[in-house]
């Protein structure tokens, strides 16, 4: 199956399926850190990022934003590997939506959205053991991106413009946490962040707060039109397009625990009705079976040799009797290798 990757020529116009904000931090480590997004037990936080439209220009209008990932900061405070065992947040909420210009933001979280935001995630969230590594490379070389991602239970259709993402949690069940890269807020360049203690807080106590270096992941397809167990639809995140060889991670989440998933491989986009509102998003050429873990996740890793140029389309089907068709279908992604 993986030979499919090397058999396809890459179109030079294609872009990756994620954008790093700030753009200038894509391959350059920041020198300061924060840990608000995954604070430890007893430390609830509400943290909101306002991202300028110019930073998101590489995301095609109409794409679905499906998740966010982070990377460990360069600090000896961080353990070499975190967490050592699964860490649970009993309730983790993420709001995302079109935002007012970041120059006009106030301390009231919801007022910084230009309309009603989407509740993209709500409920229990688990950060898997070993999700983040800190090898303490010499600056400006950053750490690798974490394999954990905030998968959106409901993807957000992005039409362009400034974007607001609000994270809120009551603290985890673990006494430890991890520090992530951050840069100062800059409304003239990348945007700003605001923060406060407390879960589901309404007002920030800090404006122009530390702006977390993050990857915004996107794909294509319909927005939650093929629901399964508990009304949820699986999400597929391409978290590692490569240049000069490397590993592409195609991670499925938001699916039933210990379920069965099938990666569907094809060339190009399509809309092929598959029953009960579900659409195949690429003409199927090959499939790969995967067994999901207890958190309803699976990370498929494609090792691409140097010198291979490839593009392909991928979608995941998950067996789910809660859908009358007997399965659900994720969004699609278009991984690339150069």
C-alpha cells in the first residue's frame, strides 16, 4: 500500500495541510515558554489566541480546521519525555470562530469573536503517554512537534480573516505539566493572546499575553455531516508533511474506543455518496486497516525516503453501528512529500 505514495508525482502548487503561527517560528525555536494549554492539577485556565489573517493566508478558503498541535519549549524545566503516563482532563473546551481585528481586542473573551463561535471540542480529553519530547537542541533549532493534537470534534469551516481560538480547562489529573514555545503578542504581525486563571472564565486578567507557537491543521470535506456514536464524527489530521524525506503522520481521532478504522487512499478530491449523508472524498484505490486505541485514536506513520516526490488523498472510515450506514467517514487530507 505504501508504494502508492512513491508512485504519484507531486504538483508544485500543493501546500502542506498545516500552518505554523507565527509563520516566522515554523523552523525557528522561540526562547521563552508557557504551559497554559495543558496546565496540571489544581490549575484551571482560560486562554485565547487571536491570529491575524495574514498568518493564515496559506489555508485555502473553505478548508476545515480540524486540530491544533504544539511543541515543547527549549527549557531544562521540561522533562525529556512528557507525560510518563496518560494525562486526563475531565472537561476540555475549545471555541473557535471568526475574530475581530486583534488590535481591538478587549479582556472579555467572547466579545473578541465577530460572531457566535463554534464549540469545536467539549468533554474528556486524554494526552497520551510520551506525546512530547524535549531533546534540548541548540537554538534556533526547535524540538519536534508533539504527537498529541487537540482534535476538533466539530471541524471549523475557515473562510478567511482573523481567527480566534479559546482553550479552557479545569486542570488535569496530573501534578506535572509541559512548557510550550511562546513569543510576545504582536498585533501588527501575528496577533495576540489573552489569559486568566479559572475554567470557563468570561474575563481575562492579562492582555497581550504570551502567544503560543502552534500548528493549525486543516483538511477538506463536509462539517460533521456523517455522525456516529454520541453524534461525533472522526477527524483525520495530517501532522507531518515532509521535505527531503521523513515521516508523515496521519492521525485519526474523535472515534469510538477500540474501534476499527480503514484508511482509504486515492488520487484527487471527489464527492461520492456513501449513504446516510456520508461522502467518500477521494476515489478509493487502496485501503489500510487500523485498530483504534482506548481513546479512539490511531497514528499511521508513512516513512518517505529522500528524493521521493508524492501527493495523494486520504480519508478514514470507522465502523460505527450508531450510524445507520454502519460506519462514519472523516474529513479528507492531501499529504505531500517533496
